[in-house]
């Protein structure tokens, strides 16, 4: 049995078709309600009942238009388009929960650090310290051309920009306002001490931010920092900055190698390697018995969209598989999209050869992670194996149908994991960072690079 507690996030997106393209047609699926606030508040209550650590929200800023060199397959199948902004539902979900955390994906490529820092500080105030930022750099050409660029910024340059972006936000969150700057003295009429509010005076290659931060410090100051890229550059970025890493892979061997590499690099940055928490993508299909779960899985697979799956692959990799024979083996191709996805399919697992046909089947449900099908004991066994073999700390639980996949997991698997002592019986601490680490760890750990910007 793993010694560490397994942490659980639900993985969702403000779309009809997330990682199970086409399965929104199932009569029990409610993904079409993504535009209704009630969907999100009901989901938040469900997840808190299941003692989930958080809800992890994905996002993209463009249409997946690589497959067939057209946006029509994505639009026609409802594959991650239309898509709404994930930030705007968080306050409502926080209002109906007390402990559930919220990890929100926002691309730094098309944001200004001064404005984005204020958004997350505002959310951290409104959630009482239950918010995380999933740092991504965007990978779709369709996003670049619609957001003011002639073409997408190269993969490695996006991370160079990201380094400076994080430096600016650390300065804003950690050093602009001293801890005791706010006095809120009604007798004197003095709200804050101007001598304890400082301009950050940042002048860099990509950003110039001379002034003071607009927002007073929130409970966590810096939100919990997630990162979701496992390319070579992405792993280095995660090792330096991430408190939690969303990681994807077909096997414990593939994921375990990436986990070990990031932990090794984190130590090189002066961080405790165990302070970087890893959440592996997994889609559980669970029923009372293995046979019933397999029947349920077959029902979902019957509705999965092959076209939608290859649309996802095209967006993630920049590779249009419509020009390949369905049985042609995929070789490694350089792409400016998500390089780790290309590597995973073409070379990271030397025991498997991938063809467009195999990729379409594999991505029909579950995206880039395993689909675990079985009884509560079977699913719990597999999650436990991943913790032991890949050294992950928890899971981002994706769905085949929503909220049904989450409800099944909460009603069937969570009690089994609790019985084994692998997940907590109740929440501990009040902020998301305390959930990630331990009660009392509200702000960045002292060995995190962002902590170096503190004034006190």
C-alpha cells in the first residue's frame, strides 16, 4: 500500500465534448449543460460530497482545425468547441462549497501578467484560498491568429516568455504588498500604509511593469501553481515552478520516467523533489462488477466519434492524420504543438506502434491517459498500482459521461479507497495549498523560487 495519501481532482471543461468525443450523445450525459451555472454548482457539490481535493478545469483558445485542414470536424462533432471561459464559474462553485479547490487553466501566452495576477488574487479572495492556476503556453495556430499574432510562437520561446511572466507575477503577489500593509483602521480612516506598498519596478525582455499591484494580498498570495507540459522544456519549467503537475501517459513506465526526471530537476533547483505533486490522467468506468463495467464501457465506445478523436490528435500534435493510411505506422514528426504528445505516441513507448486507426480508437474515450474499467476493487487496485509504479501523488479523473462517471466513482470507488486508507475521510486545512501539502502550508513553501521575492 502506498504510504502517501492519494489526491483526487475531477477533470472537466466548459464544452460538450471534452475527452470522450461523441459520447455527449449518450442519454445519460449532461455535458450539453456546460453553459448552465447550475451544472457547475451541482458538480461542485457532488465532488465535495466525494471529498475530492479539487476540480481541474481545462481550456483552449482556438479551434482544433488541423485534421482535414478544417475546423468542420471539430464543430460538427462538438469536439472542444464551442468552449466557454473556465474562470467565470469558479465564484459560483465556491459559494456552494467550503473545501473543494479549483484549478483553472489560463494560457500566459495571450495574457498580461499585471492583469492576470489580479484575476487570480480576486478569485483567491472570493474562494478563501481555494484556487490554483494551471500554467499553459497554448499550442493552437488557430488561437495565435485570432489573438493578434501572424503565427504561433515557437514551443521553446513560449517557455522563455513564461519564465519572465512568472517572475512578474511573483513580484506582484509576493513583494508589492507587505503582510501588514493593510490596517483597515476605522477610527483613523487609514486603510493601508503607503510605505508598505511597493512598486515592483520590473523591466525585462518581454514585460515592463513598474508600478504597485492593484490587489491586496489574498489568503494564499500566490495561487497553487499547476503545470501540464511534459516536453523537455515543459519538464524543466515544471521542476522550477510547479507545485503540482498534471501528467499524461499510456503506461506507468512512461509516466514514471517523466516523474523521476522532474523530481531530479527540482532537486537541482534547490527544491524538495517530493514537494512537486503529480496528478495522472485516468478515466474510470466503474460498476458493481467487472462484467457490468465492461458492458458500460462498450455502451460508451459505441458512441465515441472516430472523427472527433483524430480531431483531438491533430490539435494536440499539429499532425493531420487524414493524409495517412489508417494502418500506416506513425513516425516521430517535429511539431510546434504539444511536443510531449508527439513523443508519447511515436517514441516514448518503444513496445507499441501507433497507426491512425489505433490512435482513433485509443482517443475515443479518455484522451492521453488510461481507461480503467472494472468493479470498485479493480479500479482501486489499478490506481494503487499507478501510485506505486509511477510515483504519482493523485489523479485527474476524466469522464466518459458527466456527471455520471464522477458519481459512479464517488459512490463506488471512493469508499473502497477510504477503506484501504488511501484517501482521506474528510478535508484537512482550509486552503487548496493545505490540501496539496498539509494543514498550515497556506503560502508557497520556502524552497519554492517564488518565495524568494517575499519582503517579510
